[in-house]
C-alpha cells in the first residue's frame, strides 16, 4: 500500500489503457475469479506503468507483485489497527485485501525507469462477490466504483491513477467494466476520490503488422 511515482494528476486527465496492458490484467483477473468461492475472496492487484503527457495518461504495462497482506508485519498492523476497526470484521479474513511486496514494488519501479516510464498507480479486481458469497445477489454489490476501503487505500498510496476492473458472470458469459479514480488527500479525515475518463485501446487488427498488408475500410474501392 506504499506508493511511488507521480503524486498529482492534472485536472481533466484522460486515462488510455493499451490493449496489451488490458489483456495482461484480464487474463490474471479471470484466473483469480475462477478460484474465488464463499469465504475466499482472493485479490488480483497490479501496478500501472506508463507515462503522463499533458492531459493524457497512457498505461503501457501492468506489472504484478507478491501479495504479503497475510505475512508482512506492516500489513498485519495496518489491517488490525486501522482497517478492521474502520471498515469491519470482514477485513479480518487474510484472503481479503492486498499488500504488494516492497521488494517487488522496487523492482517494478526500477524496470520502469530503465524504459523511461513511471509507476502511475494501481489496478485491482472487483468480482461480483454478492453473487458468489451470497447466491441470489443478497449481498452488497460491487462495481467499477471504489468502496470506502478503496478510497482509503487510494488516499494512502497517493498514486494519481487507480483502475478498478469489475467482472460479472451472467448466464455462463463473463462481462467486464472499468473505472479510473484519482484521490484527493487535502483532508486526511475525509478521503475521497474523483472519476477520470478511461479509454480502452482496441486490439490491433489481424494482419496489421504484416509487411505489405493494409487494412481496408468499407469505402475503399
């Protein structure tokens, strides 16, 4: 939950998520989703790597680190002393929540700097937990919007861009939606965040990279 990288996000910034980064996270999230069951709300968390130019934040990569939420002393203290009293006993479950290993975070930062990039923020999964833990949808639903706990974490890390990917199963098919959020930390006693416009890149058309191959439009003769 410790952050590194740019600490401010310009007003009106748009987030552009490249297709490779999107696919990287979705592949991981779908794998985690398949393991989730009542009592085991496994987390999927990644670090956003990219660059900010003017009013555009381009996410080029999603990197992963080990989750030490149940083993790291600082994480255990934060959850027991601050998070559980504030957000409820559900967060006593060691499978709920994420704490990125500090050595992995340092590795991600150094690798990004070698490529002239920055750590811009975080991305994490919201599953349709209300359907998994409470069949029939009796629980409080999640979405691509941040929970109170998310807002607390976003403010604590200070990262300017935080993506939430919501996954929901409907009649055997999987659907996803995305939200991008930036924290406002002026009042530590009342953390809040605001939505940022997020754009998902389309995958490159098949054959677009082949020599001599052109993509034809419907208007081409």
